């Protein structure tokens, strides 16, 4: 279920994920309204979450709320704690069915020879520091030679590296590529 730059994958979820910037006042899944600016990739509550309650994303408990969280609030490290070990999985919910509007949506994919839709499936080998750039290139080259022929559903392995030294800056092109 999508609403205004957010993704709610399961009806069991109490947070949605922003897939674009969400402004204050933006409608969210389930009728919630954003009360804070939510940056892409961040979580926003779509249901009330009591302090101590599991925060559920993609039908998985990912942590616990450290404070009461109202619908529309940003959910992040200021009100969420990640626990060691695995939290119980949320029981599966009733499957959702596509609406006519869902069926009319498109995406930037391609039509496979058998008629199914496809996307390009590249696996990125990511360097968090410049010191590992050479290793990332070597891993991608070796994977393209030895693994790629065994997996026809993979289009390739690509190194994602930067040249900003061993302590990458928290801003700029390198960080934007790493986040993307």
C-alpha cells in the first residue's frame, strides 16, 4: 500500500518507509498525517506505538519504541532501540489484493521474452572506505567471471567505491552514492 511517497508493505506494519521526502501534513497509509518532515529511507509511524512496543516494518519487528510514538511522527534512533537478538516475527496477515488502480501502475522495467516483467538485477559490492576499493573491484571481477554464468537472473556484479579516504565524509557525492 502506497500513499504520498511512502511504502507500507504489510497491514501488520506500524511504520511506513519514505521513498521520497514527506512534508508535514502529507497523508500517510491508514489515514495518518505526517507531523514532521521525513527524509527518504526513514520511517514514519502510521499507527500509535506505545513505549516498549515492537516497531514493525515489512511484517518484521525491528526494535522497540523508547517513547510513545503518535501516528505521523518520525521513527528513528531518538525513539527506537534496536535489541540484540531477534524479536518475534509478526504473524502473517491476510493477503492484500491489487485494485484496478494498482494494476494501472507502471515502473521502469522491461518485458521478458516469456511475457513477465523484469528489472535489471545488479549486485553491488560496496566499499565503505577507500582502502577497500581495490578489493571491491576484484570481488566484482571474480564474481562476474565465476558466479554470473551460474545465475541467469543476475545481470552483473558492480563495484560501488569512492575516493574519499579511509574516513568517508558524511556528505557529498560519495555518501549520496552509498545511500542510493
